[in-house]
């Protein structure tokens, strides 16, 4: 067993390294290497990785750690001043997504469940991709970056009622207690954050000792990150939302500048497993047989999401340049959409064919994000 584990890790590491070196020359994001590694090492091709469920669970840790480090880097005062804009964009985007999917669903004969599910799925953008992109370009603290991050945060919060809706549609109604628990959890986190930030209640003890001890830094960071994630999950909220809240909380203590450097290697490691799990779940044979349909839907989603978000960014007072750019940033479908479609499949709301099409479209929108952003940026350059 240990021999298989080490051989699998060795092959995975070498393959990811080769793909990253190639993508570095092409100036493409590294998450593409992780998805391609999952495809190559999965059961469809080399069949080296046999435990996609374990890989997926490790990937969830990566999402939690990403949201934690991003929360610690957010300019909270700027976000608070502009909070109504991301809230309005996220809510109206969800409503317009439902309208689009309803009109399409009526023509092609979709069921009510599929219409609602697809509207949920296309309304969620990728926090993992966009946060990393904005951090790399240095735009995360710009006005556009703050609004975009705010929209992603609202979308992550909206995942909770989406999950409850899917449960109700499947017939496994959530109990009154569960609904009340979610509301209480959200309220407690919000009140605690407000009080801690307003009155500066939070300060990490042993600040001087931690600064000089790397091991302490790592596990103090883990305790804060996963503790808040567990608290959020226990109340029925997203663990990533709890981790994001913890990041915002610790960002108020200036003595925590060491935190991101200490946790970054772990975040990169576990994020790789998230995208690896995406590649493992794809059915290559199904993709080949339905490539034209999948690519058509992918391009349509990128265009529709870009148009919706461009109009909403412009309606909230942004320039046309920023609106086009913001629309392109939020055009892809995000990682929480994988959670929704996997859940819908397990609840029997969709069949295997719909599941594979949706999975393929989500993956393709992620893979095409960099290309789509380059196209929009060239368009913006010509227009200006």
C-alpha cells in the first residue's frame, strides 16, 4: 500500500512539475496543470490514482485555506463602504441567470429542477481563480478588485440557501431546526466580526514568541482557520465562509503579517488536490462524443455571464472599461458549482448524462478563463 502511495505521489509530482514549466512559458495559470494531471492519471487514461473521493476531500481543505488567506488580505474598510454594490450585483445576477435558464429550459423541455439547478450553477464564479488572478496582478485592493471580491463573497454565502433548495426539491426537506441553526450561525458570525473589528477585540497572544517560531506560526494559523471553518460548518454554513471570516478577523491584528507566508505552501498543495479531483471526475469518452455541445454551451455561458455582469457593474457606477473587465472576471463557473451538481446527482435530481455535461462545461469555463480575459482586455484596449 505504501509503495503505491509513494509511486503515485512521485508520478503526480513529476507530471505537475512538467505541466507547470510548460504553462509558465505559455504564461497560463497553473491550475490548468492540476486539472490535466487528474485527467491523465485518472481511470480514463493511466489509472494511477484510484481514490478520487479522498483527493476531493483534500481539495476542500485547499478551498478553505484559500478563503482564509484572501480574507486576511481584504481591505475591510473599503469593502464596507462599497458593500451594497457587490450585494446588488450578486442578487440581480442570480435573478437574471434564472430568467435566462427559464427561457432556454422552456424551449428545450427542461424540468423545473434542472432550470433551478443550472441557474444556481452559472451564477457562481470561481473564488479560487479570481482571487489568485487579482492577487497576481496586484488589483485585489483596487476599487474594481474590492467590488469583485465582494461579489464572490456574497455568492459563497448564497451557496447555503441553494443547498437547502436542492434538498427541498429532492423531497428531503430540511428541518425547521436546521434552517434556524443556519440563521443563528450566520448572525453570530456577523455580530462577532462586527464587534471584534469595531472594538479591536482580537489580538493573537504571544505575538513576539510566534514571530520567531515558524512551527508556532503554522499551527496558530491552522487553529484559527480550521476552527472558524468548523464553527461555520456546524451551523450549516459553508466552511469556506467561516475561514474567510477568520481571515478578516486576524487581518485587524498587524502582528500577523507572517501568517500568509507560513500557510502559503500548504494552500498551494491542497488547492492542487481540488483541481486534481475535478480532472479525475471527467469522463473523457463522454466529452469526445459531446464535444461540440459542451463547447457551444461553454462559450454561451462565458458570453451570457460577461454580458450580465458588465451591465450590473455599469449600473452600479463603474466605468465601461472596468465594467467589461469585471464582467469577464466573473464569467466562468466556480468551484462551488461542482459541489451543487455533485449534490444534485446524489439526490437524483439529474442523470449521469446531465451530470457529465455540467461537469465538463464548468471545467471548460475555468480552463478558458485566461483566454477569455485576454480577448476582453484586447477589446477594451481597442475601444479606449
